[in-house]
C-alpha cells in the first residue's frame, strides 16, 4: 500500500482525487488544499507523518520538492486538459491569451495551431514575470487569461477574467503510475527509514535532530505533537543550545516553549545535534479559549477582486458608472433587486478607489441590534475609519428612528468622515405614510445613484455570466465541463430569474455538480428550472406548511422541495438534512 499526500492547488483537484480513490486499491490517499507557499506549509506539516511521497501540480510541486526529503510527483498538464479549456473559452467574449510556464504554453500553442484558434500564447520562466505580462495584455485589450493558479489569481487582481487549466482524471492517473514506479525504486529505503522512525517513536521523550545551522531534520511522534518545525527553529533558546552543543559539550537546560517549561538535554553525533525534551513539571496544561463571535459589522482590509461582466447596454452602463464613481468621494446609493450584485458593485467601487489601502467596512443594517447604531456613533466608529469606505448594506432594513438618528449625525458631525456606499432594494417608499426610507437621509446619501436592472431585463448577459460561473466551479469541483448546449442555453434564457444573478449562479453550480459530460444538457436544465417554478416567490408570503394530499411520492417530493427552499437551493445541505446523498435527492426530484 502506497501512502500518498496529495497537495491540491485548487479545490476541484480534491474532488477528482475522491473519485479516483474509490477506483485504486494500492494507494492510501490523503488530500489537502494548498497552493504554492500554502502547499509548502502543508508539505512541511505532513512530511514526517509516514507518507511515502507527495503528489502535487505545477509550481506547487516545484516549491514542495525544494523543502521535503521524500519523493514529489508532479501531475503533468495533458493535451486533454488544454483542449477542454480551449473549448470552454470559445464561449467567452473578448480576446483571450494563454500565459504559463513551458509545460503549459508549448502544448497549448500546438493545439491552438491545429484547431486554428486565435488565442495568443505567452511563455514565462519565473513567477515574477506574470504581472508585467498580464498588464501588457490588458493594455492590448485582452479580457480572458488562461493559465495556472498564479496566473489566474494575478489576472483577477487586474480585473481580467482568469480561467484555470485544471487536471483531468487522465493526467492524475498518469501521475499515480509514476508514483508506483518511484515507490518501487525507493521501497528498500522506506523500510530502513521506517525502522529508524519506529525506534525513536517508541521513546516517551520528545526527540528531535537538528543540523549545525539549527534546521530540524527529523523528530519522533511525541516531538511533532508538541512543537511545530517553525517554533523550534525560531526559538532563540534552542538556537543557543545547538551552537553550544556543536562547539563545546552536551547541554542540560530548562527552556520555555509554547508557554510551558521543559527540560532539554542534547548530544552531538556526526555533525547533528540530538535534542531530548521532557516536561519539567508533568502536571502543566495548556489553556484553550474560544473567542468566535458573530457581528453585524465587518472590517476587512483584503476584499476579493470580483469581475463585473455583461455585454448588455444596461450592464455596460453600470460598469462605466463604477469606473467613474470610484474616483469620487460623494456618498453613493446602489439600488437593485435581491441577488443582483449590489455587494459586488460596492466592493468594486472600493477596489478601484484611492481608498483601497484602507479598511472596507460593511454594516449589515438588518443585523444591527436595537441601539447598536447609536453605540457606533458614540464610540466615534465612523470618524475613526474616516480614510476607508463604509458600506451600509440593506439600509432599507434599518428602522426609521435609527435612520433619522443617522441623518442627524451625518448633518452635525464636523470631523472627517469615510465615504459611504449604501444599498437597498428597488421598492423604496420615501414620501409615503408607510415610508421605508427617511427622505432626508436619502437626500444626503443618494448624491450618486447606481441602478442595477434585474437579470430578466438584460437576458443578453446570461451568455456572458455562465462561462464565468462554469470556470469558477470547474476549478472548485474538478469537473471538465466546457459549455452549455444551445437548446439548454435557450431554456436558461427563457426563465425570468426572480432572484437574479445569485440564483443563476446557484443553478449553474448544481448543473455542474450533476453533469457527467462535457456539456450541460437541456434535460438537466429543464428539471432544475421546473423545480424553481414550483418554488414560492420570496415576496408571495407563502405558508411554511406542506399539503399532504396526493401520493406518497408526491408528498416526498414536496418535502424535498421545501427543504431545498429553506437551504437556498443548495442540494448538498438539503441532502444532509434529509439524510440522503445528492444523487438520491436528484433522482427523487425527476
């Protein structure tokens, strides 16, 4: 049995490994998520836990190979992987380019020539070249960048659409074959290492071995359980003891690590320092505290880059307004139906503004407790964050009294204030008896307005949004979907999407999850759309009860539909609540 650690640079590779793990019986596979230096940290943590080898991909595999002593197998990018992505990208609008290391760019260039595809291919040798190459492409009008995780993340930072080249099952199976070959070559060495490791693991003391430079070479199970490699190597006490051991004699010291007191003794052999560590006081324990809380206010300094896309005139107007208003400081009001991207617009305003090095503060008005807004004002919360942007999300959910207090504060405060971005639903009542928004507050905060039309009024954007969503779920779930059949696309465009872009994204996610081919088919779309049509609209105030007339199968379907509704159409959560798997749930809905 080969014990292999798979370090997946993206989530979709984890899904593929789960599928493959069912089919192989000579591997014990453990999979962890980690890209580049995150993957390096994972490798360091797991290296000495008895794994025979590490399997990863691309730049992550190269970096891991530099820091571990066990074999590292690189999952190669196959021609199938590149061909699938090129087929998917044909559905994107705008100019596209492939940017990657030679193992990606050379094969991609050949396939593009064979298929007569107008896709520019650029080769890079080092990570630091990526940003300059992408900036040049953006200046030349390129919108879509295809590459590895580093390239895709850099593209998103620049506001471009990044599409990840993922590895299919074929490439992973080839990597497992290579792993089998390497394991055969190193099996004798593994046995020797396991013997030595078992000897030191049987010792109740904490045993670690360091070189003269203070790098931890190996350790036993007890040692690893108490100390991380970084903790030991960065300890000034340990470093001093290692130096004295190599230049003088064996040491016996009392040291403090992890807020505990330890007795440490050393010996010197073959230019290695052996550490023997025991608790100085056996009854000492660690204190663990849980400080996890939820708040209606979130202060963040790193907002993910989101791509606003759409070729309709309405969406192009929104994108132009975002570009223009992001350079201003006046308060901005974003109006639109539920699920239509108001948060994305607010975050895009922040990312494109000169304030993007300061905090982005979200105040979720519907979660504010009674009196909490006054507490924020009394604590000078807003003036303390005057250099940043405050996003008052769903301000129409704030009670009118609090709105009046906010207006009074904004009119009388003389100190420097942050820029306010506000969002609300489209149905605003300002001057009526049952107003939802205070007229004076609206006048102050709606100096600039961005209106996001509902998706049903810009059907053209559906074709632009779907490839973006597929590429996102492509890397998340490890699927190899390259597009949507024309008749399936027509079904998607004919639905009115009452919950707008969020609902479209949820539907595409479910279709991707349950698709077993390279294209999303009409039948799957019809099944899911029919389920959506049976779901009560949010504004209809439907009863939460379930009618029990009809056959047992009908009642069962109603229960499933109700649970799906309560779980926001997330089939994974609904299946978990019902105690069935996703496949069974999907079958019962047909």
